[in-house]
C-alpha cells in the first residue's frame, strides 16, 4: 500500500483532469495522452489536461471546454492542452495554456478568458497569442527547411509561406515573440514567420481558409460576431 501511495504521489497533479468535451466531428480525432497512450475520440468523449489532439485529413473537431469556451480544430492539426483549470467559485485558480504545433484552429473565448484574460496563452512555434475577450483564427504552417520566409505580398490560397497567421473575428488579440509584440483587432490579419521576426499586420487576407461544416458554427456568443468578423470583404471562414 505504501508503494502504491508513493507512485500516485509521483504522478503529475494535472494528469487526467477533464478539460472539455468533443461536441462535433467530421472525421477521425485522436488523443495522445500524457502517458503516451493513443485513444480514438468520438462525440461526447472527454479531453483532458496533457492531451495532444490530432486531426486527420478532412477532419474538423469542435471541443467545448468546461468554461464554455470553444476550440475548433482544422484538418491535419496538432494541438496540446497543456493546462486548463476553471472553477466558477475560484477565479484565482484559472489557467489556460495551449500549444498549436501545426495546422489551425478557431478559438471562442469562454468564461475564463472573460474574467482572467491574462491567464490565457496560446503558444505556437513562431509566437504566443494572448486575448482580450475574443474570437480568432490561428494557422501555423511549418517550414519545409530551416529559416523563415519574407512577408507574403499577396493572397495565396493554395500554399502559404511558413509561419503563424492570425485573423481576429471579434475582440482583440496580442501576438508576442522575442522580436516584438503587436495587437490585432476585429477584421485584421497578422503574420510572423518565426521567433526571430516580429509580428506584422497584413493588409488583406493572405489566403487563410477555414470552412468547417455548418454544424460547427460557434454556439458560444462572442459579442454577436459572425464568422466573417467586422469586414465582410475579408471573410475567410465560409460556412456551407
């Protein structure tokens, strides 16, 4: 019994804590657990702190977290729930730390982000995203070789240069890396290729595509925002 107690005491405190539930799927969704095991998820499956969520080709997945925030993953994405803790009566315990390793997502802020926005952190290989009560899209294109590209000059629907791309649909985000920080408001697009170059504002949609099934429209109200943000001419999220 003593040995068992010691083993349990040595396990990570966050292991196995439920962070949310799968609400919609359009294809396979896998979860790599903190212990290395891989599990195939279905609608109503729970996701936990420490999970790495993996979508396959043509798979969109809508995850509702326990604070009613929503993450919708694009196909061919890898997303880690590093830490997520929320209790309605204990705001001091709020923590939301995620990592987008590849692919893309749409994030809709929930109760945690509205009362403790400074405790939300979306990490990527090029920069970290913070929020101001927000709905945003992020996409990370991994480089094929070391180094980073120049700033993209025109929309490229079929192939984007490597780096982190963001679009704000509602509210505001800030994108930060060692080279600098920049805020982005609703209707704006941003880009940074890597940690060595600061984020910049893009004048137009560089070619971001986010077209989940119609059932994936965010159910969490976020200021009444629609998928196209405040500038209909720059819509990149088409529901069909």
